[in-house]
């Protein structure tokens, strides 16, 4: 990193650092870089700690007395917030031509199939001769946008007249569809949607409170839990998706892509760094994979209810005087919480209330109907695949279709089904996507009654056009499996189907891994994540620059240590002093980084931080989104903002060695030549 860049960042944080550098011929020189002191470093003012936040259920404090996984007398302590970083891929603005669409796959983006994917996430700043490009405007007067691309267009001898049509800055919106894996929409033959939190978005916390309050009553009235449970209040703001519930210990974990636990809470109480490592890192036999029995992944927004109710009961068990809870393990408590919440989705506690007052719980989206109709007009088959049963699906979809509560007679008509070629309810995902023996039933829309079908045998027995004839007898079904679905859609390969859903495992990971379907992940939380990231981008740049400086200082110190083995006594003493100074400087930087991390972390969430990141790595959640969601966006109707000819492109991905070499502050030294 150039001296001026280090000076700028150090000036902002108010540090005085002795900095060491070495020239390209590897001769080291020592010089002093004194950053201007800027008082109390207002840029890194610490945000209020979580303990000062206002919540409806403040965390219980004090030392655990009994019924805990910790040794007697051990006190839970708050750990420092972990450092966070950004990792994301962006998509290209340009849609791909529909030429030769029938001969190409949904994966084929470039017409030249032998071309390497462009590493477009780092601007080209040097030509083949190693000299900087001239920053001149090319291809007419296109303002700032031409300046953005002038270097690469000049070097490639390209003339792009349409460049002047682009805005001076590329707009990025939370309504955009972001791409992890290249995809051509014009080669998609069928698109499917989940309903809950996908086509049907819910008002929070109103909708969750139905399950939370219903589960409380079941725990007390049916299972004998203490009556104080009825006083619990729900607060969905405690939680983010991607966490893992350790049901055996009553813990909540955030892990990174390497399965390292970055932060942990027992109920609402933070677990100290040392205790966290003792439990999850320093095991004698093997590292936990967090897929073992007892670990539950919070992959859907529905699980916020389970998490909050379980955490409250963990606190009650640990700090209260309730013999009933003392006799039960954390795992038993979680299992009963899960059963009660699940029952609320099946026994009418939720469905009846949503049917009575849909405006209080469902969110209308005026882009929904036009999007679904446009897909069908473009010849793409559209299907609904949901785990909800017919009665609730009919209630929710009628409201979204008519944009108002309808009477019983209108609801029985189920006019919303005209939006779909095929409707499957009670799908039991993820089993639907992996068990080929599940039976398919036809649903009678007027009353929800079921009729047996012979599934694939019946379709085959109908002869030519069997799928079309089968659907003419009724296009609404319950259960079945992916074989039935693909036969009715008449698709021959998984890549011809894209499925849109909000459940990271059941909707995205399983359909992608097992069947090769293309996938689009729905994240209602994305707009807030993007808004905060944009507001914190300068702070993040400062953090990353300081990390780069620490790495560079550390590498130089390591070089000195190696040279000391062959140095004279006087030279060794001089090197020792340099290393001591580097270590002192490193401590200063580390202290400032800690402050910056705390501010950056708490801006996203006071407990869990940035959803996609854990430490400086992808979080487990971010890792799975990146690897299994071909596309992701904040709501399903954002797909309707793209034409059927759209080609989604990824940015280039770099390994650390290429990433470091791509920085303008680095210089390649060919060790083989030297």
C-alpha cells in the first residue's frame, strides 16, 4: 500500500505508527510515518452496547446457579464483538441476446463458449506494456460513465456507442436481483414459487405473534409449563437468520464458513470467548459439523418464534425456581416448543385469524399478478409448491389475488389458480425433493377434499400428451414428489426449472444439490442489510486498510526474524529493535481495529452483526447463499422487473494470491527468477 494511502487511514484514526517498507530490489529501509493526531477519534465513536438496548424482554443477568451446562461457579461474561467484512457478488446490467437460445443452456452466457469468464470485479488500470492507460474519454461524450470504462475500452480497441446511454453512476437498489451463478432466463421452461414469505409476505411482528402466543398457551394448558410463560413477550428483533440452535445446551451460535463458532449466547446471556472455545473448538476427538442431532439451523423467518420462546424458557430454567423445568433437559424443552409452534400452523390458530383479518397479517404487492401473468404469456410454465395445506393456501392466495378479503362463495371459486399451470400444497419439503415414493393426491378446490391418483403410472397410461390430459382433470394437488412435478411440467433437465423460495435448506440447497434446479432465494431482510452496509462503507474501508497494514507489517517482521539467523550480533540487535517497534505499532492498530469492529458490528445488529459475515469470512448463512442460490433478492416480484430475455452474470471470484496481486499497492516479485 502506498505511503499516502496509509497516511490517510492513520490520520483518520489518530495513530502514530513507525512504518517499515522495502523497495522492489528487497533492500529494506526504515522511515517514520507520523499520522496527524485527531483528538478523540470521533470517526470511531463506540455505539451503545447491547446491554443498554431497549427490549421487551431484557436479558436476565447474574451468575448461573443451577441447571446449566457450565461448571459450578462459572460466570458468563460478555465477549467482544467480532470483526466483520463484506462478501458479495453483483450482477451485470446487460441482458443477453435471445439469439440461438434453443441451442444453449441456462448456464451459457457468452456466445464464445471457449472464452474465460471476465474477472470484472477489479478495474483494469494497466495495459499490456505495463504503462497506465490514458484517462481520456472515448466513444463520444458520455460523461463520467465513459471515464469509468475508458481504460479497458481503449486497451481493447472497442467502440461502444451505447455507452453514452448509461448513467454516470450505476444505480444499485434493494429491488435488484443479485447473481451468484450465471443464468439465462430465456432458457428456463418452468418457474416455481413457494408461498409463505415468498409470494405471501407477512406483517411483522403481527404474524409471528399468532404462533408465539398460541404456542405459549399450548405449553401451559396442555403440557403443564409454569403459568409465568403466559407473560412472555415476543421480540423478533433479537434474531437474524443463519444462526444455529444447540438444543442440548440451550445455546445460540453464529458460525463462519469453516464451522468455527464466532459468537454464542446461552439463552440471552453472552458466552465468554474462552468458554465458547472450550465447548465448540477444543474438542478431543473431532470438530462438530453442526449437522448432528441436537443442532437446528435457523434457515427461515418462521424460526424466530421458536428461538425467542426457547431462549426465554432457557432463562426461566436457569434463573427461576420451577421444579417442572428442572426435571427437563434443554433438548426436551426445545422439542416441545417446536411441537407447539408447529401445531399452531396446523390446528387453525394461525389460519383462522389470518382468514378473519388478512389485512393485519398479509402484505399486498401490486407487482405479483403482472409478474405471474407475464411469465405465462412468455410461454414459461408457472407452478406453486408450498408446504402449507389447501385451506390456508386458498385463504392467503385469494386475498393476494383479489387484494381484499372475499366472501365464502368467492373463496370457493379460487380464481387465483388461473395464475398457475400447476399447484402443489402440503408438499412436505424437503422430503418432496428427495423421496421418490411419496404419493400424489388431487385436491378438489371447492372443499379441499382429496382424491387418489396413480401419479406417474396414470400420466404414462394416458398416452401421448399424457401430462396435459392429466392436468385437464385438475391442476391442484397435495403431496407427491419431484418426479410427479417434472412429469407434469414436461421438463427433461433440472436446469430448465428455477424455484423461488425463502427457506435456505428446504427451498434452495436441497433443490439445487439433489435435482440441479436453478434457484432464487428470497430475503426480506436484504434492504436493511444493504442500507446499513452503504452507510458503513467508509468505516469498512478503514478496517480493511488497517488489516492490510497489519498484514504488511507482520510479513516484514517475519522477514527480519529469518534474516536474524545469519546476521551479526550488531545487526541482530538492530533487527530486534525494529521487530519490537513493529509489535508496538501492531498493538496500536489492533486497539483501533477493535473499536472500529465494535461500531461496524453493532450497526447491523447489536447481538449478531452482519448477516452474511462472521469475522472476516463468510458466515455459514452467507456461504450457503453464495454456493446454492443462483439468484437472490429481497422479494419475489423483483423478478418481474427483469425481462424474459435477461442474462444474469456473476462478478469474477479471486483466490487470496490473485486478490492481493490485483491491488494497485502491491508489486509482484518473481521468486523463481531471483
